C-alpha cells in the first residue's frame, strides 16, 4: 500500500515540477512580451508595411553593390515589419536566381533579434529565451541585454554571409542543372 | 463656426484612428501570445518537468555540458544540426532547438556552463532554422518550381558551411558582449 502511495506521489510530482516551470515562464515573460508586442504592432500599423515595397524593388539589381540591400537591409525590415513567415513574401520583387539566398538571409534573422524585438517570431521565442533565462539567473539583467545585442549584431553579419554563400551555391547549381 | 466644426471632426477622426490602431495592436499581441507562446510554454514545461523529475535531465545535461563547454564541441553541435539530412527534421517549430536551448540555459543558470558560452551556443543551435520551410518560404516569394528545385539543396548545403562559421563569429563576439 505504501509503495503505491509513493508511486502516486512521484507521478504527480512530475506534473507539479512542470507546473512550477510553467508559472515561472508565464509570470516572467508573458507580461513584458504582451506590452512590447502591442507597442510594436501599433508602430508597424501606423507606419504602414506597404512602404517597404520600394526597398524590395531596388534590391533586385545586379552587381555586388546591391548585395547589402538584398541580404541585409531587406531581410531586416521584412522581418521587422512583416514578421515570420510573411517576411519571405518580399522575395517576390527579386529575380529568381536571388530568391533562395534572400530566403536564407531572411529566415536566419527570425531568431537573433528576439532578445530585443520578440514580436518577430514569438512562436519560437525559446530559441532565445531558453538560453537567456539561464544567463539572467547566472549573470543578471545587464549581461542579458549585452548578449541580446551581441546576438542581434552577429545576426546581421551572419545573414549577409548566408545571403552571399547561398547566392553563389544557387548560381553554381543552376548552371549545372541547365 | 464651420471651421471649428471641421477642426473637431479631424481631431476626433485622428484620435479615433490611433486608439483603434492601438486597440487592434493589443488584440493581435494577446492573440499571438495565447495561440503560440503560452501553448509552447505549456509543452516545454511538461518536457522539462519530466526531464528534471525523472533524472533523464542529468544524462542529457551531462552530454550537453561536455559538448557545449568548449568551442570545438559547439562546432560539432552546429555541424550535427546543420547536416542536410537532419536540418529539415529539426526545423519544424524549432522545437528541438528550443528544448536544447532551454537545457543549455538551465546549465548556464546553474553555473555548470560559463556565461560566455551563451553567444556561440545560440548560434550552434541555429543552423536548422527554416530548413523545413524552404519550399513554402520560396513559394511565398512567388518562386518558380525550378527555383525551388535548386534552392532547397542550395540552402541546405550553404547551412553546413555557414552554421559553424556563425558559431565562430559568436565565439569571437563573446569576448566583447
């Protein structure tokens, strides 16, 4: 009888443990997230997402000089204004050969800004927040903000790099396929 | 009198528009959080509760802390996650990335991993992002079928290269941030 009671206690203990984790998450992150997302949604609606279409059209030009526009500026503003997954619709302004590279760059930017702009991809917030919670516990808010900024800035470099590499690989594979 | 009237109407309309926008923004924010964020919190709380209460967590945490405690291990992790066969499987909902991220976060919070492993670790769990979504993402960009045919392997192979490079970048940045 004792053993069954112990098993029952262990069984419910698993879910109580989960409940503790859930409470921590909901009380910790959700309030800030809701207020921030409200503010950013309002800002985006007031600015008007149609304004970034002009950037999309300019980004399709040939030549290396257009690559920062195509793999840095356009992915960043697409992700900020249209968020995941509508951001990839901005690829429609680009020539076919640049579309995979633009997708690579844009999709790689849906995680790096999450420490500062969680509205970009709240459904996958924990790719950032999982590690961020640990950093906050171990080192405090200032370090957390520093790492959030570091993630975003390295993200800018990475998406530009990914755009260039994927553009090159796409071009090579296209010639082989043709 | 007429001028005052139309002035008031303009002000009223303007304020109404701003208030309406803010209200809708709040609605969208709450909607997103309820539909996406809280369900995932429920799921991950259950998984973490299970892991912590059954001791499986210790096994996983030990394995992860070995990989994550040095730059070579993180590079290995990013290569595994970036493998073209694995990355589309790991991509959906970023579930695996979020679980690994949460486990790494627990290790950092406990002090079992140093804090400056956070930036390279964030990039180590990143190479799979969007790898499952390439055809849909390209279709959203109105791509032709030939573009998708070439684009899918192009992105997958590009990730194998740029995944580890991103980890190295994160490692370099961890000395600054």
